C-alpha cells in the first residue's frame, strides 16, 4: 500500500500528539477511580504561588536574554560575513553539550565551597551564598536558553537590506534614529520568536531549578515532576497542572503574535 | 572651481581591496543642472554618487559643497537625498510615513508634514495613496514613492542611482519624461547614474562619460554624440565605425585607401587619427558610383532599419539603411564631409569600431580566428 505524505503526517500526529494530548486531558479530568471530576483543575489553584514564581523567573530570564542577546546578535550581523558563521557556531557550541552537564558545571562554580567562593576566600572576602537562590536559577536559565534568543534575532537582522539603513541615513537619521526607527521595528519578528523560544522552556524547566535552586525554589516543572516521579504520586493532578501551564503558554504566545502582526506588515515578512 | 558649482570633486581617489575605483577624479556640477554619469558597470559611476551622498569616504581628494569641504560630514547631515536602485522603501511604514520620514527627523510640524506629503504625492501622480502598504505597490509606484520621499525634504541636490533599471521599457520612458519634468519644476540639481546611453542622451543637460574610474568626456548630449573625443565614447554612445586614418592636411583625411573632404582641422600634417562614421549617415549606392565599395556579409532586420555589415578590405563596417541588401552582393558607400568625424588617437584606438562582433568578448574570439587564418596563409607562402 502506498501512503500519501499527508497520511504519514496524520498517522504521526495521531500517535505522538493527539493520543498523548487526549491522555493528558483524560487524566486531568478523572479521579483514580476513572470518574469525571473537576477537582484536579480546582486543586491547581493551590499552587498559584508556584505558578507566579515560575512565570516571574521565566519572564526575568527572558528579559535578561533579550538584553544580552539583541546587542550580541546585532554585533554578529555587523562583522565581516567571513567570520559570522564561526561566531554563530560558537554561540551554538554549548548547546551541543549535554544539558545536565552544563547545569552541573554551574553547580560546581556556585557551590558554597565552589570555584567562586574559593577565589573569594583566597583574597580574604567572606563567602557568598550563591547556590540555591532564585538568582542561580535565573543564571542557569539565561545561560542555557540565550542561544535561542540570539539565533532568531540574528537571522532577522542579517536579512535587513543595507540600502534601507542607508536610505534612513540619507534622509537625516543618525545612529540612534536608525536604530529606533528602522532596525528595532524591522527586527521585531526575531525578538518575538526569541522571546517565545526562551520563555516557554524557561517557565516549564525543572532540572535547572532542582540543581541550582535547591528546595526553596520549586517551579511548575518540579511540581509536575513530583506528581509523576516523586513520593506524592498523582498523575491526575500532574496532568491538570500541565494542562493549565499549556493554556497559559498558548495565551502568552497569542498575545505575542498579535503584537507582532500590528507592528510589522505581514506582506514584508512573507516576501522576505 | 567656477562660482556656480554646487558640487566639486577634486582629485578624488578611491580604492577597495587594493583595486582602484576612481583615480584622480575631478568633476564640477553646476547648480540646477541635470547631470548624468554614464558608463558600464565597474566604471566608478555609482562610487562617485556614493561619495557625494556620504556613503563612501575617498582615500584622498576633496568634496566641496557650494565651496565648503564636506569630506568629514556624515551622510545624514548632507543636504543631498538619494534615490536608490531598488528604491529601499521602509517596509514597515505605509506610503505616508515613508514620505514623512525625513520631515519627522527634522521635527517639522504635523500640519506642515501633511501638507507637504499630500503635495508631493500629487507631484509624483499618486494622490490618495497615503495609507497603502509599500509592498502592495507596483515597481513604478514604489519608484515614485522613493522620489517623493527624497524630494519632500527639498534637497539642494538629488542623487539617482540607476533608478529606472528595474522598470519595463515603456514605463521607463514615461518615468524619464516625468523625472525630467520634476527636475525642471523644482529647479534642483539632479545627478543621475545610468549605463543606458539612450536614457542619458534623452534626459541630461550634461553627460559625463566614464570608463575605468576616469572621465572620458563631459558635454551636452549633442556634442557627446556628434563629436566624441575618443574611440571609447564613440563606441559607447550609439554605434560607430571607427577606422584608422591619416590627416593629410586641414579638411582632408585619408582612410580606406581614399582621400575624403572633412570638416575637421587643427591636426598635424600626416597625423594618425581615428575616423568615426555613424552607420545611419552612410548612404548605399551601386558599387561603381560609391566612394568606396565592399561585400555585404550579413543583413539583420531591426524594425526601423536594416543593419547591414559590409566587409571593406577586411574591416567590417556597419550601415543602417531602410533598404535591405543581399549578402554576397558588392555595394558602394557614399560618405559626405559632414558624415566624417576625426578624433585624436587614444589608448582606446583599435579597440572599437570594427563590426566583426558587437561585444568585447566575441571580438576577442574573432581576433583569434583572424590570427590563426593569417598564420595558415603565411605558412602556405
């Protein structure tokens, strides 16, 4: 039997997206006896402070990634094209290293008797408590997700026609005006996808908060993990939390896309 | 520098990556003129424009703007505006905001901006297009928005970098007329860059013919066409037969084995010269009644005329005639004194003017063939 590409797509999506989603929905709306209930969803409300903290830390690291990533992406786009590929590769290089290993490396740097505190004590400064703080979690998020911010912004900026910049200069725009009136508005699509690509994994991470945040920085990801792998085994609550998280992420992406559409004309994006 | 020069380039030299683009380049542009820089790609015409616009810094030399040195003035502070080859409109702004861009930077009032933008849209025949997306416009409309965006700032000089290159033939002709009218109406200096000689001749007050980073000739379209200074100009502007000749005395030149009366004087006795004869000036006659004669090697119908290639002692002449001829026939050519233009020998002598081929590339191929044939003949002897 010959399968059409569309048939392969449908089978794939059914097996790996629709059925798992249906299972999450099923668990979220049933009790251990298999009866329909809204209790799980209602119980999610008890963890609202963890939700808020996750969103806050995720948003904070997204903003930091943007503040670091945009200038970096812009700088790379300005460098001689010969070196641009090498620079992009260097940005991506840590991503090819195991995620766990990267985060573990930060542990050894930030620990109470880790590298930083050793250096500090050798020059006579009192040790700092760096690990197991929300700051360490944000650092871990920024470090791990920064490339996802840089790459989409870079790929949009390099595609901006140099003549458009020259036209703005020609009409009297200095460096600042060129940035605020031309470069920034034209790079919004890259910023939007950068924000999405950093915020979504940051808000749902559990490894980073577990390894760098200690017990006091539980995030949604940790909460979900506990429902499936921990002592408080409860796949029904776990599914409900996942569902609520997914809906929150969908809403935030929806808001982003609306912002995207209103600020840049769609034709330009589809033509380029 | 003459008093009324708005822009003067003095001894400008520019090179990129060790390659010289402009060499000791000098040019004065008069206020209110329509000047065209004409040349093939790589001749330095766009670089000249970018130097004036402030996008390229010369290695040496001076750029004067109404007598003032502007070498170190950045692009955004110069009183010139540019129309770029591919328009370079701002894709995230609509037509109104594109045109208002410069005025907003100069902190003009909203009322003033509105009045000027509306006026400019009328000038470029796009009234009512304020709220259109620039990407929804045709090439010609985008072109006109680019013109309006530049002119609304009332620059002293407008720079145009092959602005009509992307338009189709008919639209290009309309835009030529429109640009010329706008220039007259606004009375500002236009510096126009093109590789299209017809465009240059039909629009300009002054044409600057360039090759390999230096000026070959500056003059009115008529003088450039009728009195080219060297073989490059004669070949680049229109079609030309360029034949080796000897100036026997004033008003008498010898070429193709005959002596001809001509209108040129002031050469040394027996000075070697290049003789230019335009294909449309040559009259065809029966072989016996012509000044010279040759064998027709090819005839091509061109619509307005036939393009006839005639072999006269191994040199291929081009004739444009409304009457066709048969290849292989011998015909005569009649040359009147005012058909003949004499030029001094230059480094371009011998490079152009023989119609064995039209392009340099094919001409090389033919030359090689000729050489081989000669060798074969020589060997037999």
